């Protein structure tokens, strides 16, 4: 997708932290919450997030802008963060079920090539979902551990 926002792992951790906290935080608070090496590093990533319009800075600190969209492997819908592959695996599963129903009802003929293609699609999306899920879980656990 051309509209994906590319973030480093640290910037994504900071954005998720700000979303989770739901309040403005200073660079120092972010640094301490995530165990970063310096508040300057936190400030650098916060400013990058600000330039991407993912956070705003006010007198109380930096605050996440809640928005739906895709951020490098994650779909953010309201306050939920899902692996982007959730959409792909859901679509692949729906397509596979639709094909099976159409074959059972006799509306289309059984085609081994279609079955193989659907099995490969399901396998690929499952592996992709697992990889993205593990990465997001690791990021979320890292945020919880630091708090």
C-alpha cells in the first residue's frame, strides 16, 4: 500500500505507548517508560511522529492523535491495533469458504488448480499474519514491561 507510514520499531513503540496512555507525555516520561537510552532519543522519535501527524505537541507534552489507518504492518482502528495481515487472512478465508460452498451447491465445478491456489494463499497469509502478530506482541510486551 502506498499510504503506509514507515516507522522504526522505537517510533512505533512510542506511538503505541502514547495511544495506550491517552495523555500527553514529555520526552523524559517516554524515555523512562520505554527504557530508552536518553530523553534526546525519545525527543528525536517524538518529533518524527509529529512530522508524520501522528502526535501533537502542546504545553503538557506529546499526545498521540488517534486515527485509523495502516502503519507498517499494523492496522489501527480506533484504539485497536491489529496485524495488517488480519485483513488478508480474513479475505483468504472468506474466498476459500465461498469456493467450497459454490462447489457443494453445484454452481461451479471442482478445480484442483483452484484448490491448490487457495491452499497456497491460505498458507501464505497465515505465515504473514503470524509474523506480524509476533512482532506486535513483542512491541506491546516491551511497553508493558517497562511500565
